[in-house]
C-alpha cells in the first residue's frame, strides 16, 4: 500500500475517446449481486450483513417479495442506534422523545429491534432511484450535489437491480480516464489550482473519548472525522464504519477510551487480524495532483482525504492511557451473557501516544478536506453540467445543535449485542 500511495498507478489506457455523459448507469451495475434486508430484519442481522459482505450500506425492502427499495441501512444508522442505547442520541425538535426512550429501553433489555425503527436515525438524504437507461450525466449531477449512493431500477419497473455509490463511480472514471478527455485533462492539475475541497473541516483531538467522536459525526451528518494532536496534525481517522468494532457487549468500555487508544485497536485489527496495511494514508496536500488524490481514494476506499500542510515540529497530545501495555478490550462484565464472544482484537496491544502513531510522522497540520462529492462536482462542472452546490447539501444534512435536545438515561451495565455470536444461525 505504501508504494501504491507514493507512486499512484496511471488510469487504464483505453483506445477510443468517449463521451461519458451518454453511458448508461445500467452498465456500471450490470451483474451486481445485491444483498437486501427487510423492514422487519433485526438490527443485529442487518449489522451482520454489512460486516459479513464488506458493505458500507444495504438496501431495505418492505418484504422479501417486494421488488422495490424503501431505504438504506448503513453504519450511520448503527452509530446513531449505539448512541441511543448509551443515552446520548440527540433527536430533532419535532421527534418524539418518549418513542426514543422506549426504543432505547427495549434495546438495553435485549429485545430484538427491527430495522424499520432505526433506518432513519443516521443523518442522510432520501434515497434517489434512477432507471438503468439513465445516462451518467444525470448521475454525476446527483452525486456532485451531495448524494452518496443511488438505486438503479430495471427499465419500466420498480425492481431495483443495483446500487451505485460515489466511490464506485470515481473508480470507474479512474480506470477508464484516458477515454474521457474532459476528465483526463484534470488529473495532472494540483488541488490548489483546481480550487476544490472545503476549509470547513471537522476534527477531534486524540485525547477525547470515542463516544464523543461518534456523537460529533452523528450531529454533523458526516461519515468520518479527522483525529488530530495538540498541534492540529492529523494522526488518524475514525469513521462510522469503525462502529463495527463496538458492536459487542465486551467492547462497550472502548466507547469511554480515548480516540488514540481506539486507533491503536483499529491498527492492530487491520495489521494482525485481517492482514491489511497497518496504516492507510488518508491525507493529501494542496500541491497533490488530482490523479494522486483519486488514486489514494480508490486504494483506501475512503470517502474523503484530509488536506494538510507540512507537519508541525512535535506532536504533543498526551499519551493514552498511562500504562505501558493494556488489553485492547477489557473482559466481559459479570452481567454480560456467559456465551457472549470476545471482541475480535483480544490480544495485548501496545499503548500508543499521538507521536507514536504512524500518521503523526506522515501527515501534517489539518487545513481542509476533499471529498468524493467535491471531485464529482468538479467533473460535472468541467463537462458543462450544473450540479447543486455540495456545501448547501452538507448544511441540510447537518443537525443544528441549537435545535436538538439531549436525552439523558441512567445506563445500567448493558448486555446488548449488535452482532451475532460466531456460529450462530
């Protein structure tokens, strides 16, 4: 991965230039093996579907026999549901607090909760459906306006045959870039020259608690947050997808641990359990070319890159915790089920301070962010299309802290599980 990011691969060399705007969206989802959940599917089973199949989201049907899709379940819903269980979910002003209190009470008591009750907890826009014959011109306009994924329906029907995400479309343009001159000419340009991205970037200090990072992402309607040290250097990245590390009763103590400690747990899991690179690089600088940026996005499957300046001289965030070694996950409490499985990262993990994390040596001071939306918005505008300003879409997704009311529950030691034990049916 390090070599790939240092020397990003060139897009595939296709022989014949094409007008990508006329390519049908159906070509990009052809042969997709869609996974579905239903409105009555339990949150536990829906979570397991995401994890088992490596998905970021899964479409929801009204019933197993229904051809249409009524929404999406993703990690933002799971993160919000976790906050609800922990008593810190912030409902909108017009939402019924009593309903959320009842839902949280049932979840903490171990009752099965159906997806239909949590599918709208995460902050995301309405699901957009297009026909398989729709050209990519319309799709790029939609994505460039801030929509993250669309459903693709069979021509003349409501049957959904595929789901297309921003990342899949970016990957398609990257692989076939030489065929699309209007896009290919942008790749050698620097991010500074293209003037894309946003200076409004949301971050969290590494010594803050993990649950604060999840609250922040939920309140702001974002899927990831930069973790920084006291000099505002980027030392890591926490996303809503990382909630999968918090779906066991045994992992609840992690919610109260620092973001830096959580990063060390994630790095351990990637490096020793899954055999993946221990530190995916999620940052670029203003001098980086668009080609380099897109290559990193495709390689890491990230939705955004943090924009950084050169590193500050020293990273001074306090180490966490203070002992030299600790268990990544504390053992189950006495009230948890006897057969509850331990967390997947169960070995002893070295405790890392901010300066010890690989990111502190590779990154720099956080100054902005560039997202898939920004890049697709650029592609749309450079081809004569008129996408909505993505900043307006971001504002609509964000929850205003002044209009939210914070729930407060007395949280007992919970025995909830959001994932099935290994080997369970």
